[in-house]
């Protein structure tokens, strides 16, 4: 999965979760196929998702939902 794909999926998921159009940056994490998602705005947050070759958008969304709700 490419960073621009993750950014698109993240932005859509956060809108669905009610966060609105918040600034998002995507960075490769130290471990393979792991990405750090930095969310700015009034409630800044950092999430780490696993997304490699063949990972579905739904799987990424589920990880984002779980981490966003658990913060």
C-alpha cells in the first residue's frame, strides 16, 4: 500500500468518525508494512496501522476506527 492510498483512506474514515477535515500525515514506521498516521487538529492523535501489499482498504479502516475510538 502506498502513502497516498493510506492518506485517502484515513481522511475518509476520520470524516465518517466525525473528526471532519483534519490535517493528516503518513510516515513509514520502523517495522515493515507499518505506517504511522499523525492527525493534527483540536484532538491530535498518532495511530499505527499495518498495511502491506494486498491489504484491503476495509482492513485499514477497521484499524483506524478501533484506534480512534480507543483513544
